[in-house]
C-alpha cells in the first residue's frame, strides 16, 4: 500500500498543522493521545492545551512575519 | 421531527399544506402562495419575523429529516420550492444590505485567509460567551443550550450540502473538516452526539426539534442561514465563507462556555462538547480559512464576494442572536419565546 508522507503546514501567525501519521510523544516517550487525524501544534506558547493549539495565538497577537527583535504592535 | 406550532398566517398555511390530504393539496398550496407573498412583501425585518423564519425552517427541514406524518415526497413539491425561493430572495436582499463586506484581498488563498482572520479579530460584538462564563444562572445555561439545539443537534449537516459542489483543494479541505465534525466515523465522537450528551447531562431533552416552539425567530434565522447557503449551489462561496468564519470564532468562546458550565459544577459529560470544540476548531479554522475558503477563491475567483459575504454574515446574524439573548438576560427576561417548562 502507498504510504502517505506526513506534511506539516506552518500556518502564518498560527500553529503548525500536522497532516498524516506522525506520532506525538511526551519527553518520556509516552504517546500524546491524538483525538483527530489532522492536529494543530501550538507554536506561540500561549495555548493552555499544549501541545495543541487552542486559538490563543489570536489573543496574544502572535506574528510569524516579524524579524528577530521586532515586537508585535 | 414533530410538526411545530404555527406562528402566524404563513406557517399556518404551510402546516395546512403539509398535513392536507393529497386531493386537497393543490388548494392548500395556492392559499399558501398567496398569503406568503403578502406577508413577505410587508415584512421589514425577516431575521426577526417568527412566522417567516419558522416557515423557512420547516421548508428546509423537508430536506433533512422531515416531519412525523408528513409525506417525504413534499421535499420536491414545486409549490413549496416556490414559496421557499420567495422568502429566500427577500431575506437575501435584506442580508446583503445589512452586512458590510471587508476590502477585497488578492485572489490567493493566504490573502483570503488573512482577510477573514482580520475580520474575525475586528468583530466587537457583545460577548455572550463571556457572560455565560462569568454570570449566567443555571436556568440561563439551559436557555443557551436550547437556543443552539436547533443547529447543534444537526451540527455539520448544512455544510455537507456543499461537498459535491466543490472541487480540488476546497473540497478536500471541507471533507477534512466535516469528517472530524462527524467524529471520523465514530458515533460517540460525532459533534451532534456530543451536543445531545450535553443536553442530557443538563437534564434537557436531546431529541431534535423538541424545543422548536420556544426558540425565537432570530435563532431560527441563524440556523436557516446555513441551510440557505448549503441548499443553493450558487451560494457555495457563502457556505464556505460561513463555515470558515464559524470555525474562526469558535475555539475561544467554547472555552468560555465550558467554563460557565464548570462554574455551575457540571462535569466532563456536559463540558466535553465545548472542550472538544476548543481543540477541534483551532485545527478547523486553519483548514477552513486556507484550503476551503482560500482554495475556493483560487479555483473560482468570481466567488470571492460571496465567500466574504458568507463570512461576514456569521458575525452579523450570530451577533443578532447574542445581542437578543444578552438583552433579555440583562433585563431579567427569558430569551426564549416561553419558559422552558412549557416546551416539549
Ligand atoms: S499557536 Fe495557536 S495557541 Fe499557540
């Protein structure tokens, strides 16, 4: 059977969208339970559901298009 | 579902038609047509017109689960489709006039998504979710569940109509979202089932349509809007835009709704629905904004304005619902048409 290559979409100003069969683990190697096929990993740091995104990036005005040292307006 | 109680001359004529014997149906239809056109012509605010929104709701329901004791073949009765179209035309004109569109983005998926996210962020409508989180009484929680039951017990169904009308990236995006809405084939994870579970946990009846008679026009309008977009192929852009905006305005409010139920001591059986939406819709909003809405604009650029219209309509129409409920609660009234105890 054809193996699907997982894809990660870096969403502008938002999470990393993970499509495909990628196991997500805790540092001790135990699996983080995935409740859906495609998941969104928080990359803004503000989610209270980490590692998943919970939409908090919108509240903190997270931007992915700023250079280092820039601060959001 | 069971047939609702009438709310005026048009819904009365419709119920007459739906329950008439076949040999009397033509007369009933002719009567319905006359009264519907009169009332539509005189209605200044269709979103708050109980008689017309209930009529529209029933006409759409013929395409979903139908009514107990009503002939399924009436779904495609030309006279009923004509009345539905007449109400839809008048309502669409009012909606188009009432809903401002954002500035058009470039015809690229990411630009469309960015415009939609900016539109959602700029929404300064009243926050029903904040009120529910902090202040709602136990009875108001019931009201809130009942208000939404009319759409959430068939959550995702109106958007499914759009699937065969889309192609390519937009279609793949819609299916990815819808599959998740339907629990990826697992009944106990299907969102409509989670909502039913929440209603049971709160001591309410989880049968679809059980509370139809006490749900006000404006909440029917919010549900009808999705069916309107979903059942008209020409409005597939609006359907896509609506779903995208719905998902984009869901994660954070659902966390607050869940908090409101936790504040009243409810456990996971009741809050699961809300907690699931926090996580799921943070995924869905990305897919719906980029692949569904954005992908659709890339493949059918002429649909851009409808995508924006559908997206903006969520903020406006669901904003009316929130305003209505908050206004009633802040003035010590029920937001329903009658107390819960009188229903079902
Ligand atoms: S990226 Fe969405 S909450 Fe952090």
